C-alpha cells in the first residue's frame, strides 16, 4: 500500500511537477492523503493534506514547489486517520530530516515513548514519523564523525516490521537515502536524473532502465550515481530494461483505467501465452516430481489459483492438491517440506501475505513456482521457477487483465501436464495448444464486443439493489467468486458467491422480488442442476441473470443473459465467463456514481499483513 516517489536531478528543472505526475500514476496504491517535500537552496519545503492528489494539488499547488530534489507520497491509512498531520512526508523536530514510509513499524510505540522522554515533539499519529526523530537523535550523539548514512543504518537496525523508506536531509541536498524490507522500491536510471518509487509506472515516462531494490538493501541516489549495499558490502546489479511503454500507463481516451484494462485483455492474453517452452517444461517437471501441490494466493489472484486447483486435481488425480489463502498459511505449514511444491500467484509479486508464507517454506525445503506481472519482484526472486504474465502495467485497483492472464498461464500449464502425464497424445496436444493460443485473444475480443452494451444496460437495473448472489458449480465456482468480488469492491453492492447447491442451506432465505442472482452456467455436465437452481430462485421472485452459451436452456429461465461463445477448450471458460462480470461491476460502479479506479478502503498492492 501507499505510493512513494523520489527524484534527484542535475538538470535545471523543479522536480515537484515530475513528482506530482508520478504520484498520480501511483494513486492506485493509496489516495486518502498526499504530500511532497523538496530541498531548495538548503531549505526544506513541505506541502501535504488529506484528499486525492488532484484536490490537494488544486488547493496547495504541489507541482509548483521549488527544488531539484524531492520526495512524494500518496497514502493508504494504517496508523492514524486521513488528515494533514498524518499525511507524509514527516519530519524531525528540526525540520531538516524528511521521511516517507510504506509498511508498518511494529515497535513504534516503544520507540516513540523513549523519544518523548528525550523531549521530542510528534505532530502525527503515524508510526512513520518515528523514523525521522530516530535519525535526529542518532545525529545528536557525541560521535561527530558519524556519517549520515551510518546513522541511517543504525536507525534501520532499531526498527521492527516492514518498510520502504525514502529520506532526504537539508545538509545532503543532492542525495536520496533508501531502504526496503518486504515492501517494494524500484530505482529508475537516467543519465542526469535518478528515481525511486513503489512501482515502475511512476517514472516510466522518463526511463525504462530499472533496478529492483531487494530485501535488506540500502541505497543512496545522486543525480550522477546509484550506490547499493547489503550487510556492508557494495552490490552492483545490472539494470533491467522494461518493455512497458509510457502510453500503457495512461488512460488513452478511456474514462477509467479499469475499462481500458478490460479492453486490453485480448492483447495481454496473446502476449502472456508467448511463453518460453523450456520454462513450461521445467514447471511441468517440477509439478510431476512433487508429492503434493499447494496453491497460495490472495484476493483475485486466489480466484485464479482456484482455476488452477480444479485443473490440476483433474489431471494429477491421486496427487494431493491444496488451495490456501496466503494469510492462513500457518494452518497448512505442517505440509511444507522437500516433497511439497508451492504455486504462488501475485499480480505485483510483492504481496506480503504470500511472501511471509514462502520464506519458511523455502527453509523447510519446499519448491516454489510463481506467477507475477512484475519482472524481478520479490516473489519471483523467492521462487525456483518464475512464470510471468505479460499484461503490462495495471493501474486500476480491481484486477482484470492480470487475473485473466494468470488463468491463461495456468491453462497453458494444464495442457502441458495433460501431455506429460499421458492423458493426451502428441497430435491432440498440439491441436489443443494451437487452439488455446489462437482462440483466447479472438474469443475474448468477441465477448467484450458482444456484451459491453448489455453490461451497461443491466447496470441500470442492479445498481438500485443492495445485494446479489453469484451461483456456480464445479470449475465455474472461481468465476462466481471473482464476479462477486468485483461487484462488491467497486460498486459497494453486497455480493456473495457460493456453490449453487448450497443455496438451499441458508442463502435462499433472503431472496425476494428482483433480488439479482447471477448464474455462471456453461452447457456442460452441471447444466441440469443449474437449471434446477435457477427455478428455485425464480420461484422466490429472484431476477435471474445468466452467463452461458446460446444453446443452453437456462436462457429461457433468465431475465437477462450474457452470451459467450462456445469454445474448443474448457480451459478458456474461466476467462470468457468472467469478462461480462468485470464489465457489469464497472458499469454498476459508474451508474452509482463511484470511481471504479479508486474503491474506498482498498489499494492495489497489499504490503501489510
């Protein structure tokens, strides 16, 4: 959570405009308050307040601050409510040390109590402000030879928890100090300018040359150089050249990023499926060698993991396959050993709950395969094999194209497992693979074009409702779960998903006239039972919305229908069936007057437990 950007440059420009623009590209990470600090002629200038970036900028003119070095922050509140006082950046008592922080300092109350006893005055309720005062106190020590960077290291040793910390000091007017632990920081490199940020889109307009700071690393940036060290030893990582374009982080004429990213799915899926065959073969071999498989993820990525879970169970038959929500991994940690393979899925590659599970798993000998959208992010670095979705930057908080890209990678791997386990012959495998790769982009474009107007029309009906059910059976249950999550997280309509057979065991009690019930109903072996469930709901007055194929009898029992093409491979269904639900959630949010890119209380990359 929270977005950080820092810039130092030798060119004669004020960095505040670049920082403000960068923060706008990070607003999906937090948007309850914002602030910027710069150094100009040895003087610190700070502007900050509660509110979105645009509103605060209109009030305070953030982008007009003078200075060629600065740091900025957009906040998702953890300690202390949104307010000007709690907005970052924070300073020490002298006002010369300025810090922004993402993460949680777990021992901040103890540290703050000691600092208060020493006479420090705090202006916020945040844990982050403690760091600035600790730096001030360290520099007061009688050892006048203590350098600022050494004081920085000593303070880092005193704090417990997670952090991405960026700091500037009036006596070091060209230098930015950085450190990270379990919270992302990336460095951007241009000849006369250096950047640090929570995510690449913040500076993508200016450079594609990136270094991903790793856990435990400390860095200093000046306009001319990047210095990185860990445990006292200098590290010289080779920068990565990212393939994303600056335009991919812009709305490109769409009213919201979410709608743009829904429409980008055919391209994202096509690019994702161009995966190296050697990587797929290695992953398949690793899976087959394991005694048990654990799918590990959170939120939307967990729903993608469920699609993989259903496929792997079908193919691997007697081999145990588990599905685990990452925040609950301790209940399954007894399964972690050298016979276990963990399949970790994370859009950002930085989801803290997933990272916290992987560290002990590695120590116990478990193998790890990961799927992420950000190259060289933390979770791939903890993995033995890394699979990457090639969806480009996803700015909307509600994941769309990264979700379907994750599902497509799992489908590709399932095809390989079918062949490697002998379920299909080579000719059939080649036909299935060619069908998957050629079919997905074409079919997803068709689904979007044929159902967008329907989603917009239906939104006018369900936007007046307070509740909705999503029902499915078997391999369609992950689609129902994802559809319900999308609707609730951006339109704030309470939505609940469950296996359709469970409706008689409690949920049907609150169904009444016009209660929306969305049926995920492919014309497969579950068709007759889904018809029966639809009739049960209709008998109570429910408004039946079905997602199905045009030859399914459920259309006659539905008040509204999204039609998806019948595909050659059932592996494509979790993609084609979820897209109308993404569009429905989007248009319901817009109809209700909400910004789908900025759902309340949510941020895109969850880096707190």
